[in-house]
């Protein structure tokens, strides 16, 4: 990791730059695949699956037998862990339910807001080197609580044409019955346009690599909503001498092992802690099965020393981390002043991995600085707010003349007339 002491403010944007390609770098590739899938449907999906995943599929739909077989391919201990996580995630997202909001803005004018589920949603679950079955819990549980009628799941197969059994088991546990062996850009394109097999959805959820992230953004051009531009994983830790250096190093490595394009950053007001963390990273890295991936990510990462808390929090808000760990003696200062972060983890005994799996919060979070304007996935992500209003004759008398005046001032005579006719009818 590159060490930088007291970086100048004018250099922050360069120092905090993510190791990601821009949309323009890869959108031509995405556009070509979208066009082909839109024209050729399942045939194009299968062709791209052979090309990118090495799997020659007769059917892209996961069969009930494959789902049933998955139950015997994972341990009972893992099943119990998945159930524990599901229970906590359900508790947290059930607590996010809100009641109808009703107000009488003036006598005879009643307005209210109700939430309705998005009827058809698509979930993208990464497979590849890390089959993220935990992401199914993070997406399917709130989708189910929201009442989404149709939940479609896409995940890439291995070269044998199979999806990891933990993904299939977790999908079954969450009640998902439409599961498809398709990954990458072609999965997003399939859910965007619909194919002979894959249903077209209204909104797409889920993380992925840079190609999936751009594909989701391209999907919005075709009228499909997305949860957020969630790309390669990232973590920022702010820590001082009260932090446990081994814990900090383990947290940094936990995100570094996600992928070579992941990024981790340590911001500290203690040079001694930075020294200890740097040494711990070297030691712990050697014991990781995914150490080569983590090593590449570490090369994109930073150890930043700053003199004071005020500078630290300003730098952190400028970065807008996906995951943000606070291990500071004066943690209240950081919690009060954190404006841009996807999810915050507080203290020495709150590892980011707890939120990734089982504490209850959602791990589908905005990356690449989008925490400045996006929230992480939550119950409302799967719902729409619809407003209603009902006006009585008394209400028309109270509000009518103001509407007439405003419509006339805007030159919209038909708008005025719609109110004037009603006023005349009750005089």
C-alpha cells in the first residue's frame, strides 16, 4: 500500500481515485452484447455463456431437480448460518415498514401516500471466483417483505454448467423459483429486454464487476430502473492508537480479497498505528488463499496520515466510501459528521464482514463515490410511493380560486377551466 503523509487538498482527488474504468472505456462492448441479446434472445445468451463462462448449455433455466440436489451439497452448519443471517436480515428490514401518511392540507382537501411493491424485479448474483449467495439474502428478503410479485435471479454457471449449490439453496430458502444460468453483461441484457426464457423486469438489483455495473447503467436507457451503480468493493478505515492493528489489517484484507479492482484505504492520525497495520497486512496476507487477488488490490490502496480529525472527516466525506469503519477514541465526532458513506461500522469489534453476512443491515451499497447521492439497498428500494387525493365540494371552494389564478398565470386555460367548471357547478 502506498503511504502518504498529510496530502495536500488539491491532490485529494488524484490520491483517492478509484482503479476503475469509465463507462466510455467499455460501453461499446456492453452495447454490442445488448444489441445482440435484444435481437436473438436465448440463442445469444447461450453463445455468450459459452464464450465467457465456458459452459455449453441446453437450457439456461435451473431445473427443480438441480435446486433440490443443492440441499445435500452444503453442510448443515452452513445451512444454520444462512438461516441465522436470514432471520436477522428479516428483522432489520421488517422494521423499515412504514404506515400510510395522511394529511388534510385544508378543509375538504385530503392527501395521502401509500407504498406499493415493484411487481417484477431482477436479482443479479455474482458467481465466478466468489459465489455471493449472501447477496441473495440481501435482495430477496426485502423483495419478499415488500411484496414483489415476481423475483427473477440470474447467476453465472461454472464450466460444467452448474450454479454453486449455496446459491441455489439460499434462493430456494427465500422462495425464488425463477433462476437462470446466465452472468455478466448478457444477464443484465436478458432481464432488460426479456428473452424466450428470461422475463423482462422493471428494476435490476445486485453488485458485479465493472462490466455488470456499466451494463446496469446502460439498462436505464431502455426504461429499466436499477438499485445503484454498485461496482468493485471498497473500504475505508479511520483509526487511531486505540485501534487494534491486527483487526484493522484483517478488515482491509477482507475487502482486498474481493477482486483485483477493489480498493482499501486507511486514514489515521497515528503514524505508529500505520506502521503496525502495514506490518500486519504483510503477515496476514501470506495466509490467505486469495492472496494474489488481494495483493493486486493492495497495490491500488492507500495508507494516509493526517494531523487532525477535522481533516480526516473532510477527506472521508470527499471519498464517500462504500464501507466505512470507525475505530477512533472520539468516535462520536466521526458519527456525527459522516455525510457520505454506504454503511458504517463502529468500534474494534464491528468488522465489515458482519454486515456482509449476518448482522441484519444490507450489504448492497453504493461504490465509486456514489454514496454522496445514493443509499444502500433497503426495503423502500423494492417499493414505490404513490400519492392519492380526494377533494370535497367544500375543498373545491377553499382551493379552487388559487388554482384558477395559478393556471391562468401560466397560460394553461384548460387547467383553469377544469377547476372553473366545478366551482360553477356548486355555486
